[in-house]
C-alpha cells in the first residue's frame, strides 16, 4: 500500500484521482481549500489554501505523521479571464498554479532526497504552449509550471526521485470555460492517465496527443506573427 498526497482533491480531476486510488486500496491524504465530498473513513483530508503562509508546514507535518509520502499529485489550479481594467486576480493565478506547486515540492524533496525515492506528479496544461490574451495569467503560469517541473525532473531523476509533468487539453471540470472544447475528456479518463503515470513514471505526458500537436502548431503560427510585427 502506498501513501499518496493529493493537493487540490475536493473536485474535478483531483477528486476523480482520489476516488480511484481509494478504490484500489491506497492510503490517500488530501489538501484542498474545500472539504472533501468523500466520507471521513475513505481518506484523511485537510482544508487549507495552497497560498496560506503555513501550507508548507502542513505538508511537512503530514509527511512526518504518515511516515513519508510515496508520491504527491498536485492538482490545484485556477484560471481567470482578463477583463480590463480589473487585473486584481492575476497574481493569485500564479500563486496557486505555480508558486503553490513549488512550495509543495520544497516541503517534500528534502526527505525524498534522504531516502532516494519519491514521485511528484503535477497537472499542467496544453495551454502552456500558447500566448493567450484572454487569460494570460493561466497560460503563463502553466508555461512556468511545465518548464520548472521538466527542469527539476531532469535534476532529480538520477537521485532516485521521479517527476512527471502532465499536460491535458480540455477536461470536463469547472475549469473548462471556453465556448469550444474540442477533444474534451472526462475527469475519470484524466484520472486513468495519472494513475498510469504513477506506474510508468514518465518525465512528461501530453493527452490527447493530437490536441498537443495542434496547439504546438498554433504556437508556431503565433510566433511567426509576432516576429513579423
């Protein structure tokens, strides 16, 4: 039985992953800013925002109490459309999507290094590959997220710690706000991909791959347009 920490597991993909792990008998500890809809007997759940000053301390405390985590899945994420002149929520998107993930790693990696084992899975987005004037904070925070995870993953893998950057397209959750949602998958399908990553431990997973390729072409077109102007 593995002990797995899931950050952001009270709804969406995080909730689907939690249900799947509990169903197969894993010990799950969850942290999110909302109570879990699952029963108290199914998992341990702590209500805390990833931007709270004591969030890192809570992760360290939980790790000590459970004898260390075998893996951590960071699912917390927010998105905000930019509606000028209001830019008040832009910094929070970075705090949740990027800084919260780094703070989680900071709390876990020292113990993992000492044991030479551990696995960090982070949920990024295919949107990390485009310039998005409608939601610049979301795309930019995910670009930083993906770049950081891949870079630190290369650094940590020889030391026994796996890092996996997961890039999804549209998933049927409250985060999917676009009027067009091509190739959208269910939260349960997304959870299946994540569980497979816990076994195969890839550096990066992109799903659907066709969506990732099309978005990369869009990025190339955007870059050419920027260069020409």
